């Protein structure tokens, strides 16, 4: 089955801005404030795609909501980080190396 191609145009303003045509917005399911990506091909063609928002972690979201709620209910318990607290953390992590670019082991994924 052949796929149809949609062709549309948009005009640049004096400030090099343009409006994404409605058919493109609909095809990419774009909403206000969404991000779009331009990928320039070696032949000069440009691919336009929707930038997917990073997926949120429901466990982290729940924890952060819990912390925010607790801080609002008990603001008197919120304390600044002291020098001794910082020193304690530095002692706890001393000698620990972390490479954020290292691949995960199979058992860690």
C-alpha cells in the first residue's frame, strides 16, 4: 500500500519566524509550548519531528509530592544545610567514583 505525502508551505517573517501549518501540527499532535526538532539531511532536506517529553517516574513523582506536602504542613521542620551536614555527606561518599556515561550492567537494568 502506497503512503500519501502531504505537502504544505509556510512563509518566513522579517524576523525569520514562521507558523507551523495546522495540518503539520495535527499530524505531529503538537500543542502550544511543545518542542519540535529539525534534522538536516546530507541532501539538504529537513526532517521536522515532535520532541517527546521525557517520561516521568511515578515513584519519584509520588515521593516529591510527599516531600512538598510535608514541607507545606510543617515548614518549621525545614532547615538549611549546615556545614557539618555537608561534611558528613562528603565522608559518606568519600572514595566513591561515578561514571554517568558508563553502560549499565545487565543486572542493573
